[in-house]
């Protein structure tokens, strides 16, 4: 590819030499391009006095300034156009004219773009309305036509003007009375400048009146898009005196596995090259993900860069926090989003702490602790779900505190929990107060400002801190605050729900950029590909040259179909560009950018996308340049750097060392040694992994070092220890390692129903509701001195409804449908209970319901028994628990029942103890017999569910006393010797999944298989469940 007079810098120098004293105006595609041209001129020995670079809109504004002032109108900000479109669409929706189309929130941006296209191209309202009335007009075009009329009416009604009006005023000013500044100036326009009809008319008027007019670009542009300056002013001369120099570019070609490796290859090449950074321009074919990747890599390796477009606001901490807050609103206040904000550090609570603690009492909760408390319950959808769920939890604690105080007990722990929940509730309330149920766009912007002020993650920088010294996050916070402030004063009347406004504000925020920079000495400059080649830098690096990234979808004006555009063009002076030509236009701009560059060119493309796992293909432009004879080098960049290439981070260093393992001449240490030296705790993790992979049980499989551990023996002197529970002993018998995790190490799985996707009516909740229902129902009948009968069905249903309501207040069902289905299922179970009890109570007299024993004062209920110990092989064991039901049998002995909502098949009638996995029925019988000094004739499980139809499994406690004591003694020996081995058949044990500990093992089946190959030491006691 040869250089020519297409070099903008060379042409601008020629222009300055030809007109050394006249004021010179250069019309550029973007403001940042103008700064690049000015900087290039500044580096030239001739200087650049008298040169101004402007985009067409800014030049028109200067020319039309007298008319703007005389009009008395205000400017319609760019950010206000979508909100105005949303207001117009809302009006159409109320009139039923959006039937079959998305709502205002979804259409606002595209309609605003369509209106802007019509305005910039001078489309007369009458022509648009006439076309909308034809039979061929689409429903979307009719919507655009209606909004176009409303838009023009709004400009007049509110005294506003837009860009199209500025261009029109400016053209009229030049034609009617040429301003002296225009007449005396020399004007040049860059080929790539986009000139819709209104802009074209203005520049054409300037050409006719200016002292001289030139085009900066190629002498004979090849097939330029019709609305570019290259096509509009193809007959305009180039600046005189500059000729092609015939220099041939040097091209380097790179292919990479993934976009991140593209950028890594670029940074590596740049660091390895002996090139001053201010001679480097980096062009990105697509903003995402390349700009953020370049900024990240540059910061990591200390590469100074300036980014012409700036950084997306969403990549700053304030922008990320504000986007998350708006997402929370649009997602109907989803708790998962709020919890994520708190845990990620994007929502600070320290600024509001003192204000909230004045209302809730002093506390010390941090954001992540607030998140954990929020995650501990479910919430009804919507903003009101928080107050309902948290209020119910606080109310339950208040009842508990009052009960303890009545008993003369100190409820400080519960008071602290209440303070914490009140703080959480007040914090959520403060956030919800920032979200109006219905408001104007101005009010919503002001609320967003208050969010940044009160909860944003970044403090405002000191006012006297220079802009250059501010961090990106400080600059981002300042810029977003200023733009929100302007939006809060936007002259557009639009009111909608908080969620609709939040959605529009999110899209507005996604289009904001901070810290746009011009080229600076000593920095590599990053620009969009179409803006490359203006800064006269000698080395151009281009990333994103694959087909997917270079292809351009015609998003702009997507509501204007090509037939609509052609029909309008027939009645206009100008021509509306067609959507189908968007990719061709993008291709032209890309080729022009590469043609403007005259130095070394390095091209990068990805050939594989790691995120999607799919191949990517180089663009035709890349392939054409890669086949040129000027290609100096070609290389493929894999995941691991090859040869002696620079390592950009620790990960690459480790991967390179691993690939080169076994090689010579690289020192005596290994990558693993170096890693352990940097992070010594990893060595302990590796030791644990090796131990788990060994052929013997170790401490990492639950066997503590050989010795005695009397503090773990539950049959020791229990004066200073708490009582055991049946569930704890069953866990020990069935899964000793789980017992070790839970009761020795204190490991607890997270219980976060707000984030869980399990069914609302899970086994635990179902059992809890039915237990509460059965207890309350039977207690009521006992107080009435009645036995269960069919006529008690209304009472049972009312009791169930109360228990169900109490549970829903604690953990809300996700929807009304789920709630109704859950209640139907529970009601069916309750009716089974009533029928079974009606028959059972003809011969059995209910005595106790939910009666406890062995509990301390804080958990003891009014009718509970006191402490109890049971003998075990000559020693004693303290026990605690709560018996669901005690009946008096016909023979006068007692019967103990435990309600079960699972399957009866899980219990073996022939082996009721099941190696200790089912001890509850026996232990409760022994405890009750000791406490009442009565005989417990039977004890077992009762299944009052639709599946089991009221089945009862009953056993004789006395018959199994010896076996139970032996099992307890065996468990005691295991604890005293520190033996808590993981079961080799753990994958088949429901205890892991039911209690939530399965998440500790990503592959429980593989872990079980590895344990089966291990040899268990003969000298250690064996758990009963091992067989």
C-alpha cells in the first residue's frame, strides 16, 4: 500500500504554506481528530498558527451564534432526545397506536435516532406524513411519522432548537449576509466528514463565500459513501504543492487465540520495539472489548496511553455502581442484585451509618454483613417485599425478647440481632426512597445523583486537585455527577414509573464516556479505526481485524426501512442513506484510515473466541493486506508466549515455566518452587491434595493424628459441656466426617434462600409448616377436651392457614401461583393427618405436643421437661431434644411419635437403628421414660402425608437398648481417638446434600471412589456405618 497526498498531516502543512496569514478552518469528523491534526502540526517546524479544527456542528454554531441568541430558544441536549421520544411514544401508547409493537422504553432510542436522521437530512414533515398515509407504509414508519410531528411541535412549544436547526440557521446566515469571519477564512474539509443534507447545505454555502475551499483526502476517492465530503465535494481541490512520495509501508501480521491475546501480542510487540511511544497509534476496530483490554494491560505493565474516545462510564467504579443500582430497579428490586452490590464494594454504607444508627441503635455492620443478613430470607417480588420480610423477622425477635424478659432472662443476643435487622431494614428503606414510584426524568436524575452522593463507592476529589492528577475513578465520578446534574435540568417533560425511567437512564449511562483524551507527548494514542492516520505517527497498530468485529450492523435509523428512505429521497433535495450500505460505508472508512497512514503497520486478528469456544475468521481486508509483498513478519499468538517473548503477567510466567519444564539452562528452581515461595499457603493446600490422593486415610480424610482427644468425647464428664442431640449423634454415626466439619470445626454451609433457586416448598419448609400446624391443632383440641373428628376440618384448615402465613412472612414465595400450589399440597397432607388422627385417637389419648427436654433457659418452652441423662455402658450422656408427640396407649404405657414428611421406605422395619443413623426414636423414648418414670411401650415415626397415607412405623425401645448403648459407646471411642473418617460411599448418603455440605466437593462421586481405594488403619476404631 503506497502513501500519497492522502496524508492529512502533509496536506495540512501544504495548506499552511499556501495561506500563511489567513485564518484557516479545518472541518474534521470528530473533535479528537482535530486535536490529533493540531498536535501533528505543532510537532512540525513551521508551527500551526491560525489553524482551527472543528466538527461541522461546532463551526455552524459559531456562524449562527447571532441567530441563536436572537431566537431566545434553548438547546435540546443530546441526552434529552431519547426521553422526549419516550414521552411521545407514551402518548401514542395511550391512544392505542403502538399495538403489536414494543413499548416506549424499548423504542425510545431507535425512534430518537430515526427522528435525528430525518432532521439532519431535511425531511419535510408534510412528505413524511404523506408517506405514512400510503398503503405500503410500515407500522413502524407510521410511529416515526407521528413522533416526528410531535417532536417538531415540542421544539416550538418549549422554545428549543436542535442540531438541524443550528445548521439551517448557519446556512441562512452565510447566504443572506456572509459573516466577515467566513469571508476571510480558508476552509478545508476532510474526506471522511459525514454531511447529511442540512450539514451539506451549510458547508456548500461556506464554500461559495469563503476565501478558499479545499478538500483533505485522496486525489481521486474510490467509491465514497454518498454523504461523505469525499462524495459531496469531489470537485474541490486538494491543498496545493503536496505530491505523493511513493513510500511503501512495512506490514506485520499477527493472529491470536482470543481478543485478550490480540491485545497481549500488541503490547508485547510495542514493548519489544525500539519506538518512542509518542510515535505509536493504536486503532481498535471495535470498542468492546478492545479499549478496556488495552487500558487494563497498559496499567499493568506501565505503558502510558491516551484514549481518544475516553473510557466507558460503566468501567469506572461509580458508573458500575450506578448501573447496578438501576439494574436493581428495573429488575423489580431483585435481592440478588442488591446483595451483589453490597458484596462487590459498589455500595458503600459508611456515609449513611451515623444517620441510620440514630434510628436503629449503634452497631458495627459492614456492607458484606448486611448482604449476608439480606440473603438469609426470601422476599416477595417488588419493593414492598423487603419491608414485609424484614418486618416479620424483627417482629419475631421482639416477641422473643418480650418472652425472655417475662422469664427474667437477659435477651442481649436477641437485642443485638434486632438492632442488626433494623439497620438492614433502614438501609434498604433509604435505597428505596431514592426510587420514585412515578416521577419525571429530571427527578430520576436527581435521585441518581443522591445515590452517588450517599452510597457511591468513590468520594468526590478535592476541588483544588488538578484534573491531570485525578484517578480514572475520581474523574469518572466527577463527570457522571456533572452529566446527571445537566440531565436533572433537561428541558423535556416526561413522566413514567421508576422502573421505566431507570431502564432509560441505564441506556443513557451506557452511552457516557469519561476522560476523552487528545494525543500527549510520551504516550501511545488509542483511537477508533476510522479515526486513525490523522496524527502523523509513524507506527500504527490495529486490533480487531476479524470479520465479526469489522462487520457493522446498521443499527442507526433501524426503524426507517430502505423503501421508506428511497420514497422520501424522491421528494427531497437530498438523499437518505440506505441501511444496506452501512457495511460498505464502514469498509470504506476503514480502508481510508489505513491509506492515511504512511509508516509501519501492524495488524492483529483473533482466530478463535475463547469465551464462546468458536472459531473466528480474519476479515477480507486483513487477508488482502497479509498477502501484500510488504509483509515483514507474521506470527500466531497462542495462550502461552513462545520463545523469549516478554511475559506480561504472573500467569504467563507460570504457564511458560510449566511448558518449558525439564529444559536446561533455566536455573535450578522450578515454577512450583517459585509459586510456593510467593504464596506459602499454597504449599499447605498442595500437601492436603497429596494426602487426599494417597492410599491411606489421613487428617485430610478425617483421621486426626493418633492420640487421645478427651475434649471431643461426648461421654466424658459433662459438667462443663452441653447435652448431645439425637440429630447430632445420627450425623456422627452415618457421616463422621460431616460431624467433624459441623460440630468440631464449626463449618456451616451458607443458608441464603434469597439466592437459592430451589423450590420454595422444600422438604425442610414443608415439615416446619406441618409440624406447627399439627401442634397448634392438637393443642387446641386438648384445651377443648376434644378428640380429632371430621367436623374439625375447618379448624385444621384455619390452623394451617395461620402457620402457612407465618412462614410466608418469613420467607416469601416467589409468586402467587407458587404460593397457591404449595398451600393446596399442604392442605392435602393436613387432611390425611385429620383422617388418621380421627381413627388413632379412638384408642390413644394425646398427652404432649412439641415437648422439649434438656434445653437451657433461653430455649426452654413453658411445658418442657428439665435436664436428663441416660446411662451408656456404665457412663452417662446428657441429651436434649423436642418430641413431636406423646400419646397414652390403651395399656397405659406411653407412645412417642416423630412426624415425618419424607418416604417411609427410607426406614427399615427390620433394622430400626440402622448402624446409628436412626437413633432418635430410641433416645427420645429413653429420655421420656427417665423424665416421667413411666414405661414407653412404643416409639417410632408417623407419616401424615398424601404419599404415605398416615403410615406409622413403631418399635419397642426396650428391645434395642443394649444395641443402642453399644453404638453410642463405639461413637464415643471414635470421638476420643480423633477418628472422623469420610465415608467411602459418601456419594450415596443424602446427609451431604440435605445439609448443604456437598458444595465442599465439586465431584463427590470421584471423592468416594478415591476413598474406596484407601486402606483404613487397623488400630483405629471403625465407624458403625463402614460395615
